[in-house]
C-alpha cells in the first residue's frame, strides 16, 4: 500500500498508485530475480536462505547496522570490492580509528559547506539543460503557436541531465579535471562491472577482469585513486535517484504544491519512497542475533533498505528514522545524505514551473542500481508559461531568485565538457 502524502503534496490515491507502479517496474526490470525474491519474502523481518540472511524489518535493519560487527573486506561487500579493485585504504574497507577519522573528514567535505560551494555548479547545469523547455512548444490543446499540430515538442532526458549534474559535482569533490560526463560514465561502468559481486547469484564469466579494467579506467581519471569509491557512490546514486524521483513527482501530480519551503521535505520523502540504493550487502564478522534469528560469523546479510524505509507506510511511528533508512544508520550512515537531498530539492524546484510529464521511460538493465536508461519529459504547461514566475531558488544558494536566473558556472575550472 502507498501511504497518502499530506499537506501541500496531498494527491488522489490513483495518482500515487500510478507513480508507484512505474517505479516498481524499474526494480523488476533491472534486477528481476533478486527483487522478485525480496518481494516474496518481505512480510517477515528476517529470512534465512542457507548462509544468506535477508533483512527487511526496520528494527532488524537498524540493529544490523548499529550492533552487529561487520566484515568490511569480505567478498561480495562494498568494502571487499573496493579493496580488490583499488589499493585499499578507503572508507568502505577501513575499520576502527581509521574508519572513524575518514568518516569525519568525508562528512566535513560533504556537509553544509559543500552544499553552498557546489550548488552554483549543479544549478548551472539545471539552468542550461532545462532552458529547452522554455522554447516555443505546444499550447494546452497540443498545437503549435501557429495553430498547426505539432508532433515534436521539446523534451529533456533527465537521465543525461542527472549524469552531467553528478559528473560536475563529483569532479569538484575530487578535483578531477576530466570532462564531467566522461567521469560520470567511467564511474557508472565501474559500478555496473562490480555489481554482480555485491548481489546474490552466479558470477558472470570474465566478470572479475571486466571489473578490474573498469576500475582502472576510473582511477586513471582521478588525481587520487582513494576517491574512486566516492566517485562511484556519488555518480550512481545521483543518476539512479533524480530521474526516478522526478518521474514519481510527475505521475503523482506533486508539482503544484512545490515551493522553496516545502521542497526539502518532499525530496526527503521521495528518496524514502524510491530508495535509490535499495540493497546493502554486508557480511557478519561475529556471531549475533537479529530479530530472534541467529547469525553466524561469515553469514551474508542482505539489508533491504527499500523495505526498511517503506515500513513507514503502514506504521508511521518514526518518520525521521524511515527517511534516514535509505541512507543507512549509525556508524554506517551515508555522509552524503544532506548533499543528495539538496540536489534533488533543487532539481524539483527547477522542474516545477514546467509541470513536466513523462513521455518516454526506458529502464536500464545494466546499471548497478535500479534506474532509467532514458527518462524524457516535456513541459505539461505551454512552453514558457509560468516558468519565469516559478519557485525561487533555495536561500543560501548564492543565486538570485525568481526572474532572470543566471546560468552560473556549469563545470569546475579546468574541465572541457561541451
């Protein structure tokens, strides 16, 4: 069941069901076997299948991340992949004092100061790429301005936009001088090549070699190879999350209630509903018990963030915990959560004046995270109608609000992206 959104986002249940159905197809078409298994077992908080433990329940999910010792370098985990495909020493495969120090440093780099510093970069991309929706397009009755029928209204591929936005942001975070789109595609290739190492199921022949080559291609672009996993995480979650959230917003009819004051809360709620990183693969480092289920050292733990977050639909006891669940918990919480929410809020605010509708959606069957290969939208209002009087930019962005928004720098200095 999809819980009804309230306040300025209250929309008919039918529209919400449409949004949920489209988003569900992303999961089932990208990783059909895995997500069919997870859907079949989701009614139980913990399910054991051999040496693999599926963790669906909110409390069980949090218990694993906060109380169960985890092996950061085990095969099939993010840290294990990081250790094998790079020189190690990354946040994902560290432990103890080294891990805590790295987390503090990364949290500082991705905190509110980073949002203020990076926001003009990604807003420059939004201004530039969404400008096409201001061009002469169809009127409300589907005709061109000269009264003749039109079959080719201007559209924007939100996947390509998200890819460029992610590349620009990641290049700035890592001081990478490569073309942001080249960097983003390299990070996506590295993630796709190693995805099967993270998920249950048979390994593809030659997969290890392909993963090593993809990782080498990514690290060759970066000044510091230790930033490889940061680039992978930043690019792939952004490219997966932003288009799916925008599609949900369009299908559920949420554009009308969107303002700078309400956008951050809606962004957090859409990330909870879509769960761009739906599964966290981990391995137990010691014997433990999770929701009454014994867990032995070496057992594989598949933490279903999607279900832990969606439990809030039926039992709205702790909205903050449900919203946070998609970013982990405790010492394993994602330090980039605030940055991700800010980017999505800005995307929604930039799109809202156009009331975009989805005209083409194609699921990416190759990507590491469930997402679209293409998501094209067109303006749902006559082109240019209301776009100049749309919602203001968030305060603190360094850009004026309302009319005449400047494009700003679209890329970090030293890049050559077209």
